[in-house]
């Protein structure tokens, strides 16, 4: 009889563990599936800006904190039975808010305060569903700790199962769900998954209700000592650093490629993977080795900051590798200082506080306070400080070892600042070489993390100084990113750029140093020999002037390709870009070539819809978010809108230049779908390296009637599109991953 009882006990224990594991896994899968799915839904409303994901992270982390707070109160103030009843009632109420869709209650995005508008949209659209699943991880772990199961006293291993579900969602979303299913179908699938989750949680609660396992062991009460304030601060700090880094690194890599789920999920998936690897008695990674390579990768961020697009894959690997290793270090520290199981929900609550603070620091505080990206280097230094050899060093050791380095760094910094900024000097090659030698030398000091941490403070501060002194850079920052205005080629040209993408250039001095006068010459993509200029020349002139429109202002250079009689309309989403383009002391294109230009502020899809039909003879789509045209400007619905606004015989030009995506097939699919005609020109660029030469660019010109494209057929380099029979992109479906695959694989 005893053998039979033990067998039943063991079978029930296995069933209970399986049920809880399924519930936690499903909850985590839904929690992290909703994040790229809904952010992709709302992305078009704000021009496809990478900042949308940063704000999304702030909202999701805040909701996660609320969910963890709810779980803590539920498990500490209610019995297991009442906690289960309240939670299942919450889940059932949430069904009313499904399927998920973008709320329109706040109207169109404002010209200012986009971040707070976006927060409101997230809360109204996914606030309740996300909150309903956010607290399931700690809540179910707390229930399990009261079950009497053999592993009930240390349920932290279930956090690994939770993060495995999260990791699966983030991995499968870009490679399976996004390419195969529309956003509407994804939302419907999420609703079905939520119904399944209710069933799993209900089954978990039923197995606890009055069962033998629950009776076998008394309920766990908070009997362990309250954590000291220093321990709570450590929980918050070790959660703050990787959370902030995740936002910073994602924004960095998205800015130079595309704002798209497949790039968002890489850092987030790695973030979650660290919990799977570490929240267990024996880590699945050699943490001694990880601690040794973190200083190397942190110093590498400084070294590789000079190579940018020339070594994109290597630089991307350095950024992502550093983030992963830094997160491993911080999360390993968290596990090492975890409390007993009776303080589990409190521990997760304080972890969530750190996560929210990290997201707020990078998503809201930094863009409002810093005019350039300073949050990333700050967090990089803090990640090295998180190593036990540093944060446990003690003030005496820090003062002895790091103090002299920091003091010497301050002296060097102020000396360089006086020479470069005070005297208005450009950094010389010798200064750059010396800086890189010191940065490379720091890599060799990886066995002394405290030294590396101090050196990183000096190196990042000096790097920022060198960048500000280069070409008299002016930094301006908005919700849509950091814009740099600088002079290059011995002060002959002034350049406007965002990330590594140039958005305009003007010659301000001749080779002999005399100032340039007269009508400015368009440069870069707008050079008179560029495909963009070709498309405008193919548009017949009118005595009363042509009606010309451009989506994406930049420096306003294209206006100088027109005539004095032309009437220009620019659609621009970023008020800061308008301010820069209209400042005659920076760029003279608008003031000298089109002083009566009409500028329409807001997302082009929304503002252009209000324009009259057949309003424009030539419409150029030249908006860039990150390195590429935003996805929502390359959909069937967007193309139909453009064609509606074209006058009879008018031309539509799409600027699809970018480094990483093959977009000709996308436009070919749209042309086929809408039965319109198209030509493409891929200009490889001038032979020289001066801004006087046209840069490489890819432009597609489309028209309702093929006869309208006849002038382009007489120009060099224009050809019909190659149709690879891809599926047309729509507002409900797009596939960045395959566009990236075609670009690099063929």
C-alpha cells in the first residue's frame, strides 16, 4: 500500500510540475510575442522611428512592474485559493479587450510630445492584456512554492522555463510568424493562445485546491530576514544596467539598419536567454571566462567606434556580444544574491523596478536631457563596475587604483578641450592615433577590471570630445533621433546626418577658402546627375510652374533642382529637421531656391491623405528611418495614396537606397499588384571621394501610363524592374527578413 501511495504521490507531483511549467511557458510566450507584434502595428503612426521601440520597452517594463506588484500583493495578502480566484477573474475580464488592435481614441500623433502620445496609445491598446499576463511568472512560482512539491522550496528554476517561453516567442516571431502571417492574423492567434493560457492556469489552481501535496507541507510564510537596503539597491542596480543597455543597443543597431522586429528581438532574446542560462544552481556558461572578456568587449566599443559602416558585421557583433556578456554578468550577480523562496515575489518586484528605471533612463530621460547619445557609454562603464572585482573593491582600493587614472584623465581632457574647443582646432591625426593606441592598450588590461573601468570613463569622455571637435559638430536630438551638423573637407562642405546616413550636404567654401555665393548646388543624392534629378527632369515644365512634393525634408537640397516657377511642398515628421533646414546660416537650399516652400508637419501617410486629389506633378518619397525608407511607406495602401495624389501624367519617385535591404523586388511586386509601370536606376557614384561628386543611389520612378516614363528611357542607366514574384507588402504584412536575405544571399 505504501508503494502505491508513493506512486500516486509521484505521479501527481509530475503532473503538477508539468501543468505549472506549461502555464508559465505559455504565459511567457504570449508576453513576449505581443511586444514585437503590437510595436509593429503602431510603428507606422510615427514614421517608422527606432524610438518607437525604446518607448515600447518603457511601457512594457512599467506594465511588467505593475504585474509583479500585483503578484506580490496577491500572494502575500491572499490565500492561494483567493489569489487563484482573483487572477482567473482578471484573465476572463481581459477577454473583452481581445483581439488586440491600435486604439484611435487619442487621434493622430501630435507635432510635439510624441513619446507621451505613444505611451497613451500603448496603455489604451495593450495595457490590460499585457498586465494580465505580466504577473504570471512570479505568481505561479509563488503558488508552486506552496504546493508541497519536492522542488517547492527553490522554485527559481521555473523562471528558466518562463524565459525559455519568452525566448521561443522572440526567436519564432521574425523567422516564422512575421513572414507568414498578417498582423491581424497574429492578433487573432494571440487571443486563442490567451484562452489556452486561462485553461492552463485554471488546471494549475485546481491541482492545488485541497490536494494532498498542499496539505503535505505548510504554506510558505515570509520567515526569512528582511533584505537590507544595500541588498535591495543591488537588486535594482543589477537589473537597471542590462535593461538600459538593451534599449540603448537596440536603438543603436536599428538606427543603422532598419526599425524592424527582427532587429528588436535580438537583444531582447539574448536578455531573456541569460536567465535561462543562469537562474539555476550550476550556470550553463563559464562565468569566470565571461568576467574576463567583458572588459575586452567594453574597450572594443571605443576602438570600433571609428569603423562604422566599413566593418558593419564586425561592429554589430561587438555591440551585440558586449550586451550579451554584460547582461550575463549582471544577471549572474542577481542570482547569487537572490533571497529565500518566501521573498520571491519581493525579489522580482525590485528587479522589475530596476528594469523600469533602466528603460526610463534610455527611453525618456536621455533623449530629453542629452543632445547626443551619452546613455550608452555610461551604461557600458557601469557594466564593468558590476563585476565583483570592482563593486566589491571598497573605497580605499578604488581611490588607490582608479583615482590616479581618473585624475590624469581629467587633466588630459581639459587640456584637449582647451586646445580643440577653446582654440577652435580640429583633432590632428596624431591625436587620433594616440587615442586609438590607448584604447587598444586598454584591451590588454582585462585582468584588472577596476583599471579598465577607470580607463573607460576617460576614453568615452575623450571620444565624445574628439567627435564634438570634428568639423565643429552641432548635435540636435528629438524623438526621432540625433541629428549632426558638421563641416568636412577642410571646411568646404556642411553635412547633415543621422546615425551613419547623410541627409544633405552643401558647399560653403571654395577650394581657395572664399565663401560660395549664388544658387546652391544640390549634392549627395540630389546631385544634378542623380536619379532623383533625372526623375524631376522627366516631369514636363509648365509656364505656371510644376506642383512638386517631397516626403522627407532633409536639408531641402532637392528644391534647387527645380525652377523658380515651381511650387514645392515638403512633408516632414520631425520638427527639428524643419528647424535645421530653415536655418539659413546652416543650409541655404530653401531660402535661396524655394523661399515659399510649404512644409507640412506630421507623418506623411496621415498628412498627405488630407491633400486634394491630383495635387502633384512629381512626388518624391525620400523619407528615411534608420538606413532605409520606412516600411509603411512601401505598402500597397501607401502606393495607392501616392497615385491618388498624382496629376495625370505625373511621376512618382521612390528613393530606396540602403545598405542592407533588397527593395527592388518589393517595389516590383507593388507595381505588378497595382498595374502601373516603373523604371529603376542604380547609380554607383562618382569616381572621386569629394562631396562634389554624386553618391551612389537607387531610385524607382513609377507612372500610371508607360508613355509618361518615355523621357527616362532616353536617359542613361534607367531600366525596367526585375520582378522576383515576392508577395506585395501591405499595412498588415511586410517581411524585412527576406529583404535582408536577398541583399546578402541573392
